[in-house]
C-alpha cells in the first residue's frame, strides 16, 4: 500500500470477494437508449470474475426485450439474466388471488407478458370485474388507465378491498433529455383518488432481491445503483452491500443527506472503479475525517472543510463520512456549498 503514498489508505476493489453483481439499468448502464461511457466495458470485465444479473424496476419491457437491448449495447445477456419488477409483482399476486383470475392492468407489455406466463387473464376495464389491480410504468399510461384502476379500487359495501400491487415506487426515470415522472408518480395519482396505497414488489422492497438470490443461487452480492431511495435502500433492506454511481438520478446533495437506510458502502464516479482499490475514510484523533488528502470535521452543527484534497471525490467521500458519523440530521447542519458541488453531471 505504500505505493499510493503515506496519506492514502485503500480497501480492496468493490468487486473483490463477491459471487454476484446485481446491476440497475437506467442511469447505471444506459441513459435513454444509449450506453453510459465506460459502463459496458466495466461490466464485461466484471463478468469474467462473477455472475452478472440485471435488476430493474422498469415494468414497461419484457425480460427478453431488456436482454436484447443490453446485447445491442455490447453486453452478453439473456432473459434469464434479467430480473424485473413485473416478475416480483406477479409472484406477490399469486399469493393473494387464484391462478386464472382476471386482473386489471395499468402498464405495458412487461406486465401483461408476465401475467400470461403465470396463467392470469387481464383486462384494461373495471367493468370486467377484475379481482385485483396490478400497476407498472409504461410511456403510454395516461388518465384513462389511471381512472380505470381507480374505479376498480373504489370501496364497495360488503366487498373486501381489491388487492392492488404496484411494481415500484420510483418517482422519476432518467431519459436522454432529462428526468421524467416515474411509476411512483402515477401510483400517487391513483392513491389520491382511492385513499390507500398498494403493495410494492420492486426496489426498495425485498421481493425482487429474493427473486434474484433464488435465481442466481447466491446472496454474496453487490448491488450497483444510481438511486438512493430504491437501489441503495433496497440493498440495505436485503442485507447486501451496495455501490452508488454518479451517472444517474441522485447527486452529491442527495448523497450527503442520505438517511442511514440509504447509505451505500461505495461511492464512485463510474463503473470502472468496480475494479480499483477503494480509497478508505479514516477518522483522526481529533474527529476529523480524512480521505486521501481531503479532510472534513464537524464543529457542532457546522461542517468544516479543513482540506479540499486532490480530487472532488476525495472531498465528497470525506464529507459524507463526517456527516453520517455525526448522528445529526442534515436539516440541522450548516453545510458548505463546496460539498454540494456536482462535478459528475
């Protein structure tokens, strides 16, 4: 380790010792239809050492369509490598209604395909007396589909509430042109109309992770994600370590403010760092946190940058560790703007 200089301390590369990588898609591998720079190369290299699974909350496409897209980008992927939130949602549906039942669908082919594979009938109309509602993201979901779900879920005297299962809670989705509303936003519209919430199957809930562990035969996994409230929170809930990459939705401001159930084990600028020794945070005798030559300390409720370090990443990691280990809520802290600067957008 002396090779890196006296002040530098490194842990093994994030991938080291793992059997399985579970990678999110939007914001990690691609944005829109195009690959994020370096992501495909890093994952292809990783696949030489570990099993690679692709885990997505996007309910709009089938597992085969996702695998085909990944293959077009240069990855080696089959449908069996892809775990989708519709798969997890249909698994939950099996627990509450009999196979063959008619279900009202809000969403696209990703949901209808999984329903048909599981032997369910599906409809778009509340007038067809569905026994449950299943909801997921699709670009063509509009008022009419949301209204049909609301009609089906209305309370009726003498009838138990219909089961309502949603694939995921993502408020937004990254697109090539920017950030757009996600399934959580669409679920919220129905929630406002019916005054109750669905059961959720995708990240950050554990059913989608349990599906992945069972399929790949290992829990010795590392989750790769760009969203703290789904990818990272889900990994924490599932009991596996996580790597947060600054190529997608959440930015330094959200990372610094993350609650303890949304804090990653690793923070990187790109997936290339999967394979590199990880610069470790150290707490000095006076409480100052050091990463490389960056130093940050807590002076009561004031976050003080003692040294900016040689790279923005050193400073970001040091700032996160100092704030997180303080036990103080972010809204009660005075945080310097330099810690919030986004050098990775």
